[in-house]
C-alpha cells in the first residue's frame, strides 16, 4: 500500500523534492505539500483505493506523512466506508 501512496504523492503532491528523499514518517507539509495539493492527493487516494474519506478524517493529520495516509486508508477500509 505504501508504494501506491508514494506513487500518488509523487503524482499529486507536487513536492519540490523527489519522493525517494521522503521517508515514510517524514512530514509531507514540511517537504512542501500545499493545501491545494493535499486535496488533489486526497482525491487520487480515494480513486486508487476505492474509498470515500469521511469529513472527520479530512484534516492535516490524516495526510501528514506516508505512514499517516496508510493508517487513514486502513481506518476508512475497516470502518466499511467504501465508495
């Protein structure tokens, strides 16, 4: 899953650094993720994993790192909120 998330961050995150330079627990916002790019990333993740993020998970913490995104995707999947 983290490989897919990394690919999505590389595609939608528009980071000024290579995704290869970003660790799983590194702060994506500190690496250059903007609010606009995080929305694009969220939409890409929803499509790739066939999920729909509930409003309570649409916050900076959910998209703070590769690991945080993976945990959030797992949480949504576990809750049965599939699109």
